[in-house]
C-alpha cells in the first residue's frame, strides 16, 4: 500500500535461499520459508523516512505453470522419436517459441524478489555488490548443472568423440562447463542440448544488477513505454532474419539444417544471449507494473474484465500454438517467440493481480494452478529440465542407445510414456536427495561466498 495511506500489507512472502534458488527458467526451487521482505517506504510527513514491513505474497500459480511449460518442452525435444504424424509434430515441436516464456518468468521473479513493493526502489542490499548477486544466482542452478554433466560426461564425451574426435569433444566439454555455449550459434546445443538456455540466461543475470535499479524507478507510463520498446527491439533481429531468408512462414521446429536455407542465421537469433536479455527485461518490467499498484498515486489500471482475466492470455497462447500447427497462422518460430512472450507477460501480470486481490481468491485459473500437487511439480521443474536431455540421449541417441542396448528406442513408440515417467521420477528423487540436501546447500553457500569475495573489489 502507499506509504501515506496508513494501511499495511500483510501477505505471506517469498524467502529465497541463494543456494537452492533455481533462477534458471524462472525457477525458484528448494525450500521456501514464509518470511517478509522489508521495503523502504519513504514518507516525508514531518521529516525522516518511515520504514514499513511489506510482505510479498507467494505466487503459487507461477510456480506450477513452470511444470506445464517444461513438460511441453521436454516432450517437444523427443516427440519425433515417438511419432511421424505431421500434425502432432507441428503441435508439440514449437519449443523455440515456448522457451521465451521461461526467460520472461525469470525476469519476473528477479524483479519481484529484488525490488520494493509499493515504492519505486530496488532492494540494493540484494543487488549489491553486483558480483555477489550474479554468483549467488548462478550458484542457484550450477550445482545440479555441474552434477548432471559430470554423471553423464562419459556418455557425452563418447558421443562427441565418435563424431568429432576427442580434442574437439574436450573443447566442447569446456564450453559446456563454463556456460559459454550459447555464444557459439552452431554449437549452442552441446552435450546437454537444452541447457543452452542457462548459458544465455547467465549473461542476462550479469546485466540484471545494473538494469533493475533503473526499472524499479519507472512510473507506470514509463513501464508501458519500456515494455513496448523491448518488444520492438525483440522483433528487429527476427524481422531481419525473416526478410533476408524469406522465412516468414517457416516452422523451424520441424525443420533441420538440411531443409533450412541458413541454419546458422536462425541459430544466431534463437540462441542469442542478447535476445534472451530482452525477454528477461520484459518479465522484469511486467512484474513492476503490478508491484507499483499500491504505490502513492497509483491503483490497479481499469481494464476490461475479459482482458484482466488470466484465462484470456492462457487461452490465447494455446490457440496461437494450435493455429500454427494447423497452418492457420503462418509465422516463423522467431517472430512467434516474441508474440508468445507478450502473451505470457500478460498472463503473469493477470495471475499476479488475481492472487493479491480479494484476499487471494483469484480466478479459477489461479486457484487451479495454486493446487499443492501442481505447485510441487513446479518445484521439480528444474530437475526435469536438466535431466530430460541426457536421459533422452540414453534411449534415443543412435550412437549411445546402440552401444548400450543394441537398438534405438524409436523402434518402440510405446516406450515414450515410459521415458517421460523415468524423467519425472528421476527429477523428484534429485529434488529430494540433492537440491534439498543440507550439505549441498552449505557447500553451495560456501562456494558462493568465496567466489563473490574473489570477484568483489
């Protein structure tokens, strides 16, 4: 609430432990404590600043939505191993589009946890020193990323050496462990292919301590302008790609390097850390548009009841993907990603407002997504994301599966649901026995402190 209104906010807050906070793909995993986040509420009534405790509400619907997003992506990466049906492939292979939502959600969470509620300030104790912010966020996901790469390194190295030789495989391993693969458009999907996202997101994390303080100061009209500018910037490179290659109507998700006129060009757009940063900033701006609803002189913007309902952008996202799959809408993956991120930003904003209004009653969509089993599935989304690629390679990568089983499981389409169950079970076990492990958390905190100290001048 506004500082001069005399009202206080008493909503349950998010507490995020750096060692167990998986910021990748907008993920906040590990244990959460219901703790308040104190914001400075500047008042000048008679001199001096008054400090009021503002408790930020948990947004469980944004936790659970991650599960549906990562499930779509996990299925999409390997659906071609289970079916040849063109419509099914077109419907479930739009992972290049849906991934934009994870970048937006990452920015949304970053702004929500590091800027003040109801004021135009950033929580500088969380953002400074900037190396500490960066290292703590990277260490939120790197322990599991490192573990999975080490466990599956023999498989990764064997397959890479088979095609490229041991020296090149070693170089690729270095790029993977250093999270630099997204900077190499033709090699971004090295080893554990889906983790190119973490490479691009790491760059965005380095920029956030410098961007968030400015974004936190924006009034509503400035946030609106900033969002429009970010959308325009997001589109520029994608329009250039579409124009230069005549790729306006491509469905890149079902194409390959052999059927695409310039795969390098496409990769340079979809894997670009700079494009990822734009998506992350869109999420941050979207979050701030809700967080200032209770600021002095502000209120929830008047909006049509249909447009303000979370179901509207949710249905729009589903219909947009379906329309592309059916050929009703012929827009390539690159431009579609921007369209999808805009719709997802609207969804996040609407869910946020529904959660905090009327005592948290929210809409039907918000209530369903706040169901505890779905929220739990959201908490294991990061292990699903990090494990589905390597486990998929075990069964579906020809050089690996043939070595292990003497066959590739594409011969058995009915095995695909079993693969998904294996991924889900492995993710749950990883969450319980690794992410929540006290020793892992303590080691991660120790490494975070030492690296942060080394980087802080």
